C-alpha cells in the first residue's frame, strides 16, 4: 500500500505545534512503545482513554512521526469557526456527532465519518479516536462506545475480510491536567488484530465487537491510572499525589519525580488500596482541612521558604515586567475563556489552542510592528526571546503563588501536621506496612 | 407487548433474555451507544407501535424503567 504523502506545510504546522506544546507548554514529554504501532499501510485504529481534551490527541500526534495520523473528534469543535473547521479537515480530523451534544437528528451525519474512516482504514491509515466519546474529568476509564470496533470490522468486511485490521490501545497521563509546565506521557500497548473474530462477526457481529472491546479496554486499563472507586476518588487521588504516594513510590523502587515510574507506582498504590478495601475517613478530613486553608501537601515534607521566594520574586521583578508581554495575554486570555466553561478540563485545551493558533503568532507580529520602527532588526532578538519569556513569566508567577502558599502554610499548616501523620499512619496499617 | 419486545431485543443485541431483568442496566447490558440506540428505538417501534425518540430512551437506566415507559406511552 502506498505511503500517504504528507505535505511540507503539514509537517511545518505539526512542527510548530510540537514546539509550542512540548517546548513551552509541557515541561517533559514521554512517549513509550510507539514502535508497537503496525507499520503504515496496515489498517490501525488507535484508541485511548480521554481526560485532557485536545492535549490527549496532540500527545499521540507528536508521538507518531512516521505517518500522517488521522483523528475523529467531537463535532462541536468544527463549529468554532468556519476557518477552524477547514483547518481540522485539512489536518485529517473528522467529526463525531453525539446525541447529548448535537442531538438525535445529527447522528445520521456520522455515516459520512464512518464511511471515510473505513476507507482510510482500507487505505492503510492510522486513526486515533476516543471510545468514551467525551472526556472524563478524572483518572477513570468510562464506558466505551463500540463504534470503533464496528468501523474496524466493517472495514474488513468491505475487503471481503482479506485485510487484517488492528486496534492499538494506548494511554495518556499527566502530572497535572491544569496549569502549564507539567509532564505528559503517552504509552502504546500491544496491537490487537480483529482477524480472529471475523468468522464470529459474520454471524454475531455484536458479540464479536463486545469481545474485542473487552480486550481493548482491559489493556487500556492496565496501561493507565484508572481509579474505579469513584466514591473515594478524591481521597485516593490526594493520597497518590501527597507525600504518602511519594513515599510509597520510593519504598517500591520507583522514582516519584519521573512521570513514567510515578505512574507505575500510582497504579500499584491504587490497586493495593482496592485490594485492601481501604477506608478513607481520616484522609477525607485531612484533605478537606487542607483545601479549606488552600494548603499544599508537599509543604509538609519540603519546608516552604516564603521569604526567600518573595526575595527572589522581587529581584527578578524587572525581568518579570519585561516578560509581561506577551506572557500575560498568553496565559490569562485563555484562562479567562477556560473559566467560563463549567468543565475545568478545558484549561489545557484553551491554553494550547489559543496560544498556538492566535496569541503566539499575534504576539510575534505585534512585537515586530511596534519595535521595528525604533530598534530595527534588534526586535528580532525580542521575538526570539518570547518563548523563554513566557516560560520565565510562568515560573515567576509560581514564585509569587508559592510564596503566598508558604506564608499560609506557616500560619495554618503546622496545626494539621499531626492530623496528616495520623491519617498516613492509618493508611500504612491498612496497606500492611509501617 | 413486552413479551414480544424482550426476545426481539435479545436477538438483535445477542444477549440472553435472562440478562434483560427489570433491574438490569440497559447501557451496560446492551453496550448501548448512539448507533445502537437507534437500533433499540427501531425494535421498540416494531414491537410496540410506539415511536420513542432516542432522547427519551437514552436517559432510561433499567429495563424495568423502559417497560414502564412503554406501558405509559401505550396507555396514553
């Protein structure tokens, strides 16, 4: 099968997004086992868990570099602006209509997406989609629509079951869904061929799809952090991110500062908590007390130095003033829009999309237009420094936020130390170690 | 009417009739997504003569609630 030609413009646009997202927005980007992807020319549906909106798709886009990835995305993204719709279609994205968002009448439009996707598969393309059909708001694997399995089997059917179609489970993970300068991870699993189910599909298509779906979901569950205990989700999530989770990671030979190992440690911790049927009353009280005072758990183990941070922020203030442009609009404009969404999982999407598509290019243009008449080519230096200034500004504001958090911790935190120690001691007893 | 509906659902969705118990959850039992919702609506229409919308059905959690809905629609 002929390799799909990827235009120079497509490569340039992808490179630009990679620079902005992985160079400025993310601190570290990890990708594992992309070599497990079937080679280009072999029909492959990449399916993944989905929490962080656009960033999940970008992660896969930046991981797969030997072919053009195709995507299926929520249809309302195509309504943002006609130009944006054209951009998405050009980038290889197709719309998926959902009854909860576009309504029942729009579901028929999915037939076009199915038809084009099946043809793309027949042509040996790789397509990413999210079977949960919408993003979750937590580390949790939800219900899978079987449409992806249907597309895989119908692609095979259209070729007289000659073509072997693969489904590739994958997962994504983040140190934090919100803010920036976080770490991100994409991990691919082992491709699952649907060929062994072809005969079953001919007589019992739904059973075939269910069986494949079960395998796919099991694999994604094993790759990702999947906290199924939703009643105690907040407590479990707090524990894994706290000094308790950090100590657990170290005790089990994982580096808590290295996201891939922290993920494995967190998965182990969550599994152990479920196995031991842990109870979380003390942890819940602790978590609520910390939240009420806006305190951060990490300050208990790494003593805050609010005076030093304040001094540092003051010393760097001149550079922070220089960095206000364009860093302030770069971060605050998207966050202004993100806060208007009821769902806070849109933060990252607004930051990356608005910054990449609008603010960053505009800031370069405006900087040049304003400065060139006065300082000529020296303005190019300022333009070249914009990415570094944006990152610096983020860290400068972090110094200020952390200084404030440090003062708050000094005021309220020590009173909660014994509560924390008691809660952690109780959890260690439940888990069977001290 | 419900007696005709149960085997039709079981056959279409390749499940056992016993799986369609009153307290069984529709979404999980039938792996009901937007496409298969359309199929379920078609079966209900075929077996009962009523024309539910997908929007009506998608929020019904259990088969018991579904049968109550159909009964209610049939009896005005």
